[in-house]
C-alpha cells in the first residue's frame, strides 16, 4: 500500500522541508511569503510554517498570542527557537535587538542600520 505525501503526518511534512543550519535553525525550503516566512497548507488554509511547527511540536497557541523567533530568522521553524508572545512583546523584542525592517534578500535576516 502506498502512502501519499498528502496523507503523511504534518510533523513529517515539516521535517521533510527543512535544512538544519549550524546555528540550530531549521530553515524552511518550501513556499515562503515576501518576508521570508515559510508557508504550508494546514487545516484547509495557508498557514505560517513556524506557527504550525509550534502547534505540532509544543502545543496550542492561546488566543491573542503569536509565535515569535528567538533567532530572528523568518524561515526558521525549529520549535526550540520559537516562543509565544503578544504583538507588543514582538515589538519590544524588535526594539531591544535593534532590528530594522530592511532585510538581506539572500538570507532573509534583518540587516544592521547603515
């Protein structure tokens, strides 16, 4: 009996589409949005891969929370690099780390202010 990929467990689909970097990031290699965040079809909708990774490996995301990155790499879906916070937490983290909206097109990482 052949098991088609669309019927594979979602964790297997996630792990099939990553490359592990030397920083510990699990870099998403499939579809990405314009900002470099991974996209995956999940529960009949186009979802962010890092949020799906959090759901599958860590558990539910409470209402009002977002899945944030400790590594600041949009394509990373490593659950050890993901944490829950509010939009405000995300903006405070951005300010504390002095991240700016300009990104390197090759790596997807935020670039230092010139």
